[in-house]
């Protein structure tokens, strides 16, 4: 969260680099604790670069499956660990794939989501599945891949 300077009444707000580093680290932690997590990304003002003091972070998590209704899924994730207020949308893979890419929201997601964590898609023969901390932006190929 924003912090108050000891010598001033002005609060400082984390910049985009700090927020992205924090969401990357947070993504790795939640994915390690929740094997159903497939991808984590963010969109909105931080992804567009027009964030400012008071901006929140819009996070999208894609999971393999969930027994919970969409509206109650976000409560499960420890967003208080992020440096700015956050809104979280949690989609199952099936729900994510059903989003109409030509709808207004579908276009926003397609154009803005910056994927910061993605579970590896394939496991080479003879090795075990592991998570990827690499930048999935460069991996492409899957629906909703961002070109950033």
C-alpha cells in the first residue's frame, strides 16, 4: 500500500515497475500454493501505462477449474499482499475461452493483458511439470496472448 514519508504529509505511490515486480512475485507464490492456476496477468491503467496516484491493479487469473461461482472466486486470493488496491477476476479456462473477443471487454483483454506468470504448457519427456517464472508474453500461440 502507499506509504507516508516520515518528513512529509505526502504519500508516495508505487510506480509501474514496482507494481509489476510485486505482481510477478505474488503470481509465483499463489501458483505454487494453487496448482489449478494456469495464468496470471494484469490489465487496465498499469498495463496501459496511464496509472496515477490512487490507481488500482486489475488482475486476471485463469484456473483449470473451480467449484465456486464466478462472483465469489476473487475472495480466495490474498490481494492484500499487493502494493496497491487490486480487483481480481478469476476465470476457468473454459470461461476464458468463451469470452467473445469482439465484445468491448474481450477487446480490452486482448489488447491490454500483460501476462506475468504461466504454467508451462508441455513437459519434456523424462522431466516433471514445473511452473514458469519466465515472461509468457514472448511465448504466444495461445488465445489472448499479449503482444507486449
